[in-house]
C-alpha cells in the first residue's frame, strides 16, 4: 500500500500507471460497506485508489466534525489486507489551501431532503468529490447506495461538469439484523441499536406492501410512520425518484423509499429501492 499526502505525489504516481483506475472516496473509519466498494473496484480495475479525508466543508457548524471517528492505522491494515494499491490521505490544507474559494453547487437536487436538514452538506460533498475526480481522473468511482441522495448528486455533477468517470453505486452493506452500516453507528447504545434495527425491517415491509397491494405513497408513508418505535424521531419519510429526488405520489420501479431519523442524538438515514 503506497500512501501519499500530497496531490503532486499522486499525480507523479498516476503518470506511471497503465490500465484502468478505480477510485473509492472515503472519510476513513473503514467498515464492511467501504470494503464492498473496494472489492467492486478490485474486480473491475487494474489499479484501485482509496482516498481518506474527513472533509470539513460537508459538516455543519453543529455537526460532529471533531468527534467523527478516525483511526488511520486500523484503516491502513484493512486496506492493505484487501490489496489496495494507493491510499491518498491529505491534510486539510492540501485540499483547502489558504485562499481557497471555489465551491460546487449543483442546484435543486442538493436543496431537498438531506439538503434541508444539512444546508451546507452537499456543497461540501460536491466540492470534494469534484476535486478528487479531477485529481485522479478515474475510469470508475465507487459510492454506497446508503447515501442515496449523495449518489444522485455525484452522478449529476459528474455529468454536468463532464468529469468523464463512470459512477458505480454499490448496494448498501447491512449488519446481521439488516441495519445499514455507517461509521456513525458506533454512537448508538445497545438499546438504541435495537430500535434502529426496526428501520430497515419496516422499509422492506413497506416495499412488500407496494408490490402486493400496489399502495400509493401516502399509504406507504403512513404505514412506516406508524410502525417505527416511539423512541425514533422521524425527520422525513418520503418516496422519490432515485435520480431527481422528485416526490412520487404514485410510486414506480424507479422510486426509493427514503428516511431520516434521530434516535437520541444520533441521526440515521436509510433507503430501499422499489424495483
Ligand atoms: O460518503 C462519504 O464518505 C463522503 O461523503 C465522501 C463521498 C467520501 C465525500 O467526502
């Protein structure tokens, strides 16, 4: 595993690489979800590159940037075991040097749902992902379906800015109870985890109801809202088009059921495709 901290070192290394490049952008705290992205990239590309950068611009003022779990030594062991070729782990000043002032704003899609609750979030994600796709020019870049709106945002900026990578979305990795894996799950107590396990169960039940009873969105949303345990505070439940995030009154196979909830002070998101 070759580890680089600077863009210049990466560019030098890239100029010696033949064949296709797969990029897996992460904020570290590597878990099975990231490893699924790594494995997908290893199958499809000659060289696989992981980036590890806890991106300050995608955290709101009251969010957990300082507390975000960081363990680069453990991450390196996991990535080395998977046979990753290159790790790019820059310092903040490498990505945002003094005087940095250019941000990417993709418009409407980034203003709804997650964008409403986390107003700066997608501007930060769009900026870092645009920078990484521009630095590495990968043939393919890999992202997890758990962050469904982020996936839609990244596909849009890649198309709009002609960045030329293929954006590959890998299915959500889940634990033995079906809970979507996330670096933030470590914030949950055992009791909170039990409640959180209901989220995916109920989403998959709603999907079944859609297929067996052809239910409309409002009925499915009602079912989900009523079925979640009372210690789960719902921020939103909705049914949207997977690309535009337009609200769908009548769901179809291109729809996703999306939820965001708070359990205590922990915020969780999940989604299920109706296809
Ligand atoms: O999904 C994440 O871990 C981050 O939002 C990403 C895509 C690495 C950008 O910082």
